[in-house]
């Protein structure tokens, strides 16, 4: 149901109300019992109280109400994941992927029929990059099926997602999808160097191909280089000081990469002039709008710093670091996907798009719940075996 709402129903607030209402009824009907440690409860309660404070601070912005549901979604689907065995979750993810492919295909055909594709627009998505982010979010169930199940045809599924990432016209989504589908394995130094050299060769060939057959994409990629070599760096810095935009630059210097560099400069200058109080407390939900005529910074971590303050950003970074450590220790097969999602957050705006953020949180919570339950069982077995060994030696 959620996928259908996200892709086809152009009323985001109504979608939010319907989805959470149905979810609440289902949670009661299924009698999902939340199990959470005191430490986890303290963290979830702290985040919920923080978002409640942000909502009170900016009660007219609907994103505050949506963010307030995130801790509840995390707890609900984490516990649901813990209650599901590998085969059950695999079957559920298989169904979800089939529905997603149909929703994506239907949305693409509808957008084509409406004549939106020529301008990189898709029905019900504010920007093509958000559709690209949605494809990247779906790599969580894809990776679960690839690493935790015995489902046949995974290569076909992977190719299908590369094709969908390409169709979104989001260059970042395409590159990250290709990276996420690599297998995590130990590699020697020579293998790593050979991989890097091969990647560079492929990149050079791709640029040559794009220059010959798709000039618009080529210009988008090389725009920052053309700007700097054309002596426009100082002018770019001056434009950033006044947040006046880059439309006055040559057309081949205005690619999306140039916009991202420019946005980083604008927000860096803004933060450099912020007082200590605003850096600690943030500017509230939607506070970014006072920086650059309502334009976001193309970086969710910078957005968190501007709107929610340095302490909350530090909390997020600590959690991401702990997640990387957990994955490195217990679930190395998830490291590439985690890197991909972190990179996407670093170069795109996602957290204020509830349909993308909530889907990512739901799949992540389900997967973490399932994997953590397995880790707990392995620890229990290891402890029993250790005690048995000790008794035999005694």
C-alpha cells in the first residue's frame, strides 16, 4: 500500500495520515509487542522528545509531525524484524520488490504519457533525484535477498535495479547502485589497485562516450573543471558570499556538480557567521530557507546542523559510526550498502522527504532486527559451548 501511495497519490499529507492510520490498526491487530532494552528505550525516547520540541518550536511545518513518527516506526519494525525468521522476511521482501518494480514501471509510463520525462520530471516526485534515492533505499531488501536467502535470479534483479537507476536520470543513483551490487569480500592490495585502475579506465571511456553521444550529461560532470580552468573560481566564491546563484556563468559551467560545490560554499559561509546559540540549537525545522532563498544544501548532514544544531548532528554521526562498527564485526556483507546510503545522504536531500526517509527507516529497522536476533542467538550458542568446554576441562 505504501509504495502505491508514494508513487501515485499526489497528496503527501493524506498519504501520511492513511499510511500511519492503517499501520496503527495493523499493529494492534497483529499484537506486535515492543521489546527494547533500557538503553534503546532511552535513545528512542530522547529522539522523540527532541522532535516533539522541534514541532513545538515550528508547529506550522508538517514535516515536524512526520519526524515525530520516526522513532515509533523504528521500534515497531525493529521488533517485527526480530520476530521473523530469515525465510519469512525473504518472502516478504520478494513480494515488496515485485510491487516496487510494477510501481516504478507504472510511474515511468505515466510520466512519459504526461510528457514529463524530457524535463527530468516524474509523476508525484518533487525531483528526479528523490526517485533515485528511492531506488537506493530498495537496495536494502535486494541485498538481504542476495546475502541471506537462496532466491534464484538475483542477477536479473540486480540488472533490473541498475536499469531503474539509469531511468531516474540521477547520475549519483546510477553510480551508487552499481557500487552497491558489488560483493563484499577480502581483497589483496594488488587486487584493490587493479580494481581502482580498471575503474579509472572505465571512467575515462565513459566520459569519452558521453562527450560523443550525450553532451548534456558530459557537461554536467565536467562543469566544475571547466569553471575552474576558465578562471571562474573567484567569481564562484563571490557569488556564494551573496548567495546570488550561478545562472550568470556559461551554460557548460552550470552542471549539478557545480551547483553542489556552490551550495557547500554558501552554507559554509552561513555557518561561519552563525552565533554559538544557533550552532547549538539550530534554526528549527525549515530553518535552511533563510540561507539561500529556500534552496537546500544538497547534504543532509549539513541540513541537520543548520536546522537541528551541532549536538543532534553529533548524535547522528555517533550512531552512524556505531552502525559501521557493528556491520564490520557481525555483518560485513552490509558494508557496501551502508556506505552507499551514507554517501547519498552526503550529496543529496532526503530527510525532509517523508516517503523516502520512512521507507529507508522501515527496511533498515526490519533488517537490523532480523540480523540482531541472529547475533543474539549466535552469542548464546557460543556462551553455552564455552561453558561446556570449561566444564569438560575442569
